[in-house]
C-alpha cells in the first residue's frame, strides 16, 4: 500500500510538471541572438621559448640546458619581468637513434620550455633581441593579450543583451506587439575567428593609446560576447 501511494505521488508530480511544460511551450515568445564586440589595444604579450641542447654525454647536455635556462631567467628578471610571471616546464631527456650511418646526430637531447608574461610592451624589442643571443634558445611563439579581459568581456556581454532586447522590440513592433518578461537567457560560445553575421552587433573602440616599439605593431584585439534570449510577446 505504501509503495502504491509513493508511485501515485510521483505520477502526480510528473503530470504537474508535464502540464506546466506544455503551458510554457504555448506562451507566445520571440527568440533572438545578440552579439557585441569591443576592440581594445593589447597591453601584454605572452611568450613561449624552447631550450634544446644535444650532446653525446647526457649530463653535458643537461648542464648546457640549465645554463641557457638560467640566462633567460636572468635577462627577464633584469628587465622587470616578475618571477610569478615566469614558468619553466622542467627538462625532458630523450635518446636519439641513427637510422643512417652517415647521419650526424648527437646521442641525447635535453629540452625545456619557458613561458613568461611581458606586461611592459615597450621592452619587447630589447628583450627579444637579448633572448635570441642566448645559445640553444628559440622563441616559439608570442601573442598579444589584454590585462582587463574579464571586465571587458563582462561589458561586452551586457552590450550583447541590450542588442538582443533592441532586436526583439523592433521585431515585435512590426507585428503591433510588445515584448514582456524574459523567459530564457543563455550565453553562446565565442570563437577566436569572427565572421560577419546578420545579428545585432555592437562594436566599441577602446580608448587606450600606446606607442609601438620598433618591429612591433599592437593593433587591436576583439573581445566578443554572444547571447540567446527568449522574450514573452504581449499584445498592446
């Protein structure tokens, strides 16, 4: 008997949820997307370096690698890069095998990777010039970033919501109706690449102004947000 009561109670809850869902589906609504794009001048650069040494003696290869890594760290610290903004991967040791007797190949390779954050872009030329002078060191990549990315993305999201609301109001007005309460809000994924689209877009130009270093042009980077919003439609 107790089991039957529990089952009956669950059945009532399920039926109630189903009815509410069906009712919600019948609410007149409009679904729109809004995007916003804020352009900012980057103020930091992320760097990645590789340090690779080869030797027939594995200890000699490691010692060479350690020396080059230490030189890199000394240069970075001397130019104001904070210790917390420098990270090393730790060494990787591999044994090399000759598949051709005439191939000139050292027996061991020791590798280490260094990443660091350059917050003073004006030092770009000096730092990169000094780094490439260090034996066994290669700059594998560098990319621009923006220190205020979190707040900027929050602002872009707010602008995207306003764009979605404006679009919904315009569409409803054409039909002689108004938008009511918000039924659903979701943030859509944004990818690095950007294609023009027909959705409401907001573009704002950042006001930062930096003097470019020799061999470096900061340009601007895009901080984007995209939202999906469903509004109730109400008659006037």
